[in-house]
C-alpha cells in the first residue's frame, strides 16, 4: 500500500440518466417521473444512488488505495441528486464536495465535478456555453462545458468536464457540433492563457466521439494534449456498447506537463477503463456489456450504460 500512497485517481463517469422523480416543467424529464414512461420512483432512484456510490468509491483503488480525488460526471439532473449521491453508501464517509451549474440542455441533464476537499481546492469555476445550431438555424440547447480551476495537492490545474452533443441524428450529420465543442475549449484556453498559466489541463468527458474522430483530432492537433486512452479503442473493448459495437466516447486527455517528474508536480502513470464484473451484464447476448439501468422501457436495475474511465497521477514529493 505504501508504494501507492502518492498516487491519485482522476475519473470520469456518465451516470446514465441520474434524474430525481420530480417533474420539472422547464425540461423534458417527464419519462423519469412516477407516472412517466420509465415509472421512475423513489425506490428506483434510491437503488440507482446506491449503485452509483458503490461504483464511484471503487474506481482506481487498486492503483491509488483511495477513492478518486476528482470525478467528472455526466447525465445528472441537478444539484439535489449529486448531494444525495454524496450522502449515500461509502461516499458519505469521504470529504467530497462538488461543482455544478444548471445548463440549458433540453432534457435537463448536466455535468459536474466531484472532488475530495483534502486534496483539491477550488480557485474558480464557470460554465462555457456551447453555441451551436441545428440544421434549420435554431440554437441547439445542449450541455455547457464545465470549467474548474483549482489546486491539486497545491499544484494548479485546469479541468474541463464535457458531455458533447449526441449522434442521435447521425454521426456525420452531427459531427460539426462536436468539432465546435473542441474549438470552444481551445478558444477558452487561448483566452485563459493571457492571464494564467494553463500548462496543466485535464479534458474529460463523454465526447460522443472516439479518439480517432475529427473533434478529438481537433483538440490533439493543437499540440497541447496527449490522449492516453487512444490505444484502448478496439473492436473488443470500450466504455460503451451500442448494437454490438464498442465505442470509447468516454476519455480523459491531459496536457504534456503531466509527463514531467519535477518536485511539486504530478506525473501521469496510467489510464484505464474501469470495468469490473459487477458493472457488467453477466449472462445472455449482452454478457460483458455495461449493466445499465434501463433498456428502453424495461427496468434492469443496473448501474450505467457506460463504464467509468480513469487516469492515475503520481504526486512528485
């Protein structure tokens, strides 16, 4: 255990529709109500919270001997569900806090950053609107990008948590939206670089694109980042599976500065998809896939339709 005491896990997890049971008139959340399509009630919500807590607390513990110190999350409806999550199971015994802002997403789902207060200190945080339009010229109200500037073990870092526009209307037809999301991040970095040292960046999220997609290439071609998840994409593994095909939409990119070993800095050790057996379907045609909460209308009572991903950083004391 002692050899891992200076190693820390940074994770990202799409929680798959982590809604409360209240009908919010301003968003399309009707399915996730007691009378809605999913028959979503307090019992199912409680089960979901317990399962999310069980998964989160275990991510990367084989590498760091402690729960993740930073966890970007996606598909959370509001601050209330995050607060409930952090009071559930083993999470309630950890000094976690979170950063969350409501976004204009039509379904009411947002991103957030959970962090251990013993290791991470917030300097400032804001949302970055993603200003894109649909084919008819109307604005596509999608998730904002969450930006958090903080100190990780006293070293300043810049964290961007993303959930980019989906491929629902077709991969090629919607590609421009995700490319624009990449350009939005790069534009924000240019803006920040005027007044701040932005050498330590962590770009995490469900990008709805694989490492080889044009949007991720747009980030990589800036020369700012490495993508340690690149080699994990294969026909046999990934972070999600749709109609029998694996994807690696969930990724964590880091700046080159995490490859140094200077005292007082953090250095990159490894990247992984966290896919233990308890997060998988254990039998049938979907064996090995993420054990999800719903399959259409059918309630399965699982965890999420995504596996978490994580990186391990070593604190160079």
